[in-house]
C-alpha cells in the first residue's frame, strides 16, 4: 500500500510518501515552506493589483501582506470563498478595504484584466506530482491523507471557542485519537478549511479521495504508534507547534483529557 501524507502547518508543509513494501525510514520525505508563506512572498514581490480566486486556506500572514500591498497604492480583490481565508465573515473582510468580486470575474470583467491572479489552496497535489516525477517517482497512491488545523466556523462564537466546543463534543468519554480522522463525506460543513481542501482536490485532482484530520490530533495519533510509546500504558503527549501547543493525556490507547494554548511563545 502506498500512502501520501501531507501536514500543512504554520511554518512548513511536511510530506511523506509511504510504501508498505519498504522500511518506513526509506520513505520519501519533503519539508517545504507552508503555502501561506509562499503566497505571502508572491504578494510582496507583486507590482500590480492582485485578484485572488481559489478556496479557503490557512491564512497566516496573507492578510498582513495584502494590507501592505494596498499601502503601496495597489488594489486587492477576492472571490467570495477565497476571501474567507482572511475571515469567514465577509463583512469583516470588506472592512479591511478588500474588494469582493463575483466568481470568475477575472475572466468576465475587464476591470481585472491587468490584475495579477493568485489562487489560494492548502494542497496542490499536481505540484507535488511534478516534484516526485523529477525523481522518477509516481504518485499512484492508495490513500491520500491531509492534516490541516481547522477551528471551524460559527456565527455565534469566536473560532477558538468554537474549536474547543467541538473537541469537547468529540470527547464525551475517552476515545482513540484516530476517531478524529474523517473520510471526505464525513467532514462537517462547519470545518470550512477541510471542506476547501476537498473542493480544490475534487476540481484539480479528482483521482485523489482524501482522508482528513486536524493536525494536532494527527500528531497525537502518530506518537501513540511509536515503538517505545507502545510499551507504555499511560503517558502525556505534547505537540509544540509554531502557533499552537496541544497536550493530551493517554491511557489504554485513548485520550483521557486534552488542552490547547494558542501561542508562539513556546
């Protein structure tokens, strides 16, 4: 079995091409800049107005780079779904001075003919295919697994509070961390970033049917399968990321409790 696993983080995008017929240590691995960093650089280097299409992705510094771009006198326009990379609430996006364009306006509206177009998405499998092909490796895989951190969206509360509410709902009792993995059809609509991964893959790489998981719970699940950790019955897992720290207590292979702190200071 071949599995392509992609973890889109704040600082890096980590890619593993696993082949069950090989030692896992011999799996093809890549660590590349997180997509929002690459797009942020594109914005900084652009010397024209910018039109964004695509889907919701991890925004990172995209908003800041766009605001800096407008300070230089340029215009910035987003299609509706791409704009939700900045904020799920479109009125908030407009409050920054960004224009909201109709879908496909870049091709239909002559006002945007001189704009540079940038497409937003977390996962670009076709680009990865090109990279692997340069090493004579094919991406005919049996499973595609994508991990992104998705706070979810609710009109009734902030995204962090909503995230914690959904974690609590998922853990009414101790459960295996693998229960946070979902087939595409199982992903709730309120996980807008995961839904956007599904949508972009369906459009550009329909041969891939992804399994999705929150990055933090993917790391917790991964630790539980470490050879040394498998010898333990109870332990604490810490995932200290560039923007979030998550800690879980594990006993009998199940999450007993979890907390998360949104900070870069650790």
